[in-house]
C-alpha cells in the first residue's frame, strides 16, 4: 500500500513539472519584432523569385497589395534576402536568415510602394526591386 501511495505521489509531482518548463519557452522574447525573418505564405497571390548565379530572377517585379513573394535559392552557396530602406526614416521590413540551396523565404507585401532588396554579402551594390501598386 505504501508503495502504491509513493508511486501516485511521484506521478503527480512529475506531471506538475512539465507545464513550468513549457511556460518558460513561451516567455522568450522575439529578437526584433520589426524585422520579419520568415512568414507563412498567405492564401492570396504568390509571386516566385529565384536566386541563381548570385542574382535575383526576375530582378524587378510588380505586384498588387496582399501578394506574397517567395524567394527560392537555387545557388550552391547561401544567400540572404534583405530589404534596403531608401530613406533613413524607413525601417527594414524583412531580413531572411541565410538560405542554403533549396531554401525559401517569403514576405507578404500589404502597402503600395517601391521596395529595394538585395543580398548584402554577394550583390556588389546591385539592388532588386518589388513594386507594389
């Protein structure tokens, strides 16, 4: 009987420790909420851009608000997709992690405007452009 009570108490104690560890994982702050590292693809229109030979193809795209752009790396080297604000008052909207071959990154554009982006490591000053109208 004593062994049964001991087993029940241990099961209760073990069950109580699990929620406290999961709540500590939820409390971790985001690194930078203003910069989007990845976004789920919306249920709307999707436009694909391929990264190959250290450039974006197509280089300039025109889309409507609500369109999701999906960048796919087909190069054997890693690339990033980084928004380049035109004015000092503008904030960076998206910044991907390094994308290895086959990796993707997406961002849904909601506001009309012109959005320059690049891979700062390999672009050599070249910029690509998303026009939302």
